[in-house]
C-alpha cells in the first residue's frame, strides 16, 4: 500500500500480489484506487492482472470500476468490490 487510504487529492492506495506458480508462470495482481501517476485526479479504481507463461506468452487485463464501488478506512481493511 502506498500513501494514506483517505481518498484525498494527491494520495492513493495501491495493493499488489506477486505469484510464482508451480508451472513456472508468474502472476501479478494489483489494485489501485486511482492512477498512481496522477493522484490529484478523482477516484478511478482498477484491477490489473499480468500473467507471464513459461513459453514467453504474456497476458494483461485492466478492469475499471466506478468510483462508487470503492471505500477506504484508516483503521480496518474493508476493501469491497
């Protein structure tokens, strides 16, 4: 997670998970409440999936959610989509 999850301008929240699978594939799953390159912009939650297969094939998927699907709290981890 980066910065405080308070949805204020110039802040963002970012969670990611790196996985190395038994077959040699690599999977990265990242959730962001807004584009980290433009934290001053309004909420625009997205889920990013990246899968690298052992043979060299790569798959990427971005899934965007409406801002109303996002909420944040400082004292808990209630991320719901």
